[in-house]
């Protein structure tokens, strides 16, 4: 069975999600918050124009926008996501992301 991990630095504390990953020039920054056999929770920060190339995952993924905006492509169809909005990327469907502005997101993968 896979190991369960919860980041001890944030356990039992009220925190600002968007502070967990800082913007870096020309980069994508990620920080895993929780890893369990049933899924993961991570925060990402994308510099403007950065992104993730098209790929698939064998489980559903919920993206919640914390800051900025991005184009999320699911099955080739673009969806604009702005602060406070969410989208679910279904399992086994190709998806990609490109930051339109600096963009931070919470990613919840459910296995």
C-alpha cells in the first residue's frame, strides 16, 4: 500500500492556499499538500505563458483557480478558468493547461 503523507508544516493550521506556491519567472512551481492512496492535493503556480502539455490521467482531477487565469483544454476544447472558478477534468480524457496570466491553482486528484 502507498504511503500517506500530509505536509506537517501546514497540519492543523489555517493558511492561505495561494501562499503555498510562489511564482517564479518562466517556471511552473508545485507543492504537494496531501498524498494518500485515494488521491493527492497540490498547489501550482504558473508564470504567464507557462503550462502543462497534453496528457491523460486514469482518475478525475478537480482544478480550482486561486489567482489569475488559464486556458484548460479538455478533449481539445478550451475552457477559460479565472479566480474562484473550478473545472473537473474527467479520467482518461486528454487535457492541457496554459496560463493566460500568472496563474495559481489547487489540484485535487481523486483515484
